[in-house]
C-alpha cells in the first residue's frame, strides 16, 4: 500500500508542480517535503489545500490505492467495451483507471491509462479533452519499449486534429506516426490506416501529388495483407486524388477496379465509389450516364441519412446546372445544400457551395453579390488552410470584378 506522502509526491509530479508551488500561499516547501517523505502527518487543512491544488478529492488522497491487479482488470474491461462500441461504459471505467493509474508506480500503466481515456474521449467527440489526454500520454511515453503506445497516441492525435479541420497539424501527426512504424511488420495495419488518413488530410490541403503517393502505398500494402476494406478505402481516395491532380482517365480506371473489389466484398463503400465514378464520367463527357449514376447515389444517401453524401451529389448537380446556365435549378440545389449544411457543418463544403453561389450571381450579372459570396468562400477555405481552393476562388473573384 502507498503512503499518503508518496501519493502526494506522484500527484504533484504528474501535475508538473514543484514543492514550492504546491505550498505557495498557505505553507512552505519544507512542510511539503516532510509530508512527502513521511516525516510529518498532514493536517486536515493541509490535505484540503493539497487536494485543491492537485485537482483531486480528499478521498483520493486518504484512501489506499487499489491493487494494481484490480486496476489492470478494469482497464481490460474498458478496452473490451471500447472494442464493442460501448464508448460511454468504456469511458466511465477508463476514468476510474486513470484516477488511480496517474499515481501508480508503473510508468507503463500511467501511459496506457491516459492513452485509453484519450481514445474514449475521442469516440465521444470530446475533442479538446481527448487532445489534452493524448498529449499527456505522449509526454509520459518516453521509453523505447513504448513504441506501440507512442504510435497509437500520434495516430489518434491525427484524428483529433482532422476533426478540428486542422489538416496541416493532422498531417504532421500522421507523418510522425509513420516514421515510428516504418519497417516494423507488427505495425503494418496501423501503417496502412495512417497512410489512408494522411492521404485524406493532404487532399484537404490541396497536396494532391503527395496524396496520390500516400494512397498508392496504402493500397499496395493492404493488398499484400489481404485487407480488402483498406484496399477499397485506399482505392477510393486514390481515385479522387488522381482526379484532383488532373488525371481523370486514370482516376476512372482506378475507381472501376476498386468497384470490382467492392462488389466481391459485400459492396463495401460501393455508393461512394459509384459517386466518384459519376463525377469522373462528367469530365469524360458522358453526362447522361453520369447523371444516372449520381441520381442513384443521391437516393441511396437519402435512404441511409448520409448528409455529407447528399451534399456532395448536390454539388455536382449545382455544377451541371451552372455549366448549362440553368440558374433557377442551380439556386434550388444551392438552397438545399445550405439547408443540409446547417445540420452537418463542414468548412470545405460551405466554401465550395458559397463559391457556386458566387458563380450563380456572376452569371446573372450581379458582380457585387458574386464578389461577396466569393469572399465568404475564401474565409472558409482559409480556416482549413486549403491554399488551392483559396487561389481558385480569388481568381474567380478577380474575373468578376474586372468585367
């Protein structure tokens, strides 16, 4: 059993406080030193002050620590609940584990408790708390044998920043994760997933050539591993990255190949692949076939209540209507898209829809309104550091102002 002084010492260190800082305003460093060494028994007032400074309860200080075996059992149960998708229950247990593990003698347990709690917080969309906990875990995991824990921390930190729409920072975390796993067969699964997420973050920041490389490598590794879901995910991303880099024919070929894999594997991501194929067909001048495919996708997205999918199809229909100078039709699709975006906000899509609205006003001779909507779009693109989208929109704005 831990002595109360040792418990206070560990909590103080994990809180990044010196003895002088802990005593500031109510006692002195010498008194804290005597308590921690067991030479002096703390008074009730001292315990109250210490608990307040260390952000824990009096019960946490006064009670004996749980046996480490019991803590490990709770951690195991929480991981099982997490794997089963019971994130609320996993989170409740992981908080108990963290409360005790943060002062445990075992560095491994302190890291694992922080990491698992951070993962639970991420799944519950408590992103600020998740980031703090994952960074705390990463700061403790500084020993060579903790490579897996460090890799997992970096992987989830990438996810957190992706959700924050901070795609540049997400890219940095995925690259750091990949640097740690490269060459280790035991990390092949997380390497493939990191490459796929890296590709997605790179696309969001208009780094299409780099995204093509990340997705292609992920597809190659996933094929070797016979991980067909990852083959499909990588193929889906690769097709889009090729399209964005101007290689439309290659994008269509990759997507058709990936669609064949999807159909052999219970139709995994089939609607998304068909959606991309519809977009590519438009650029390959097969508009009738493209519209048929896109309308099929829209119905499927509506049936599945997939708001983002609906938005992406509506965007293509907006582009077709604008291309054909069907202003009323374009306005109707834009209004529907903006309504959906209120339910499912997305900075990139907001930017693109407002850019289309700017183009609509430009076509109808309202230059001032067009420039205003282009400025709105630029603001959204700047928020997510999408430099390519910013440049494209600024060009459209300058064109409309010069008319």
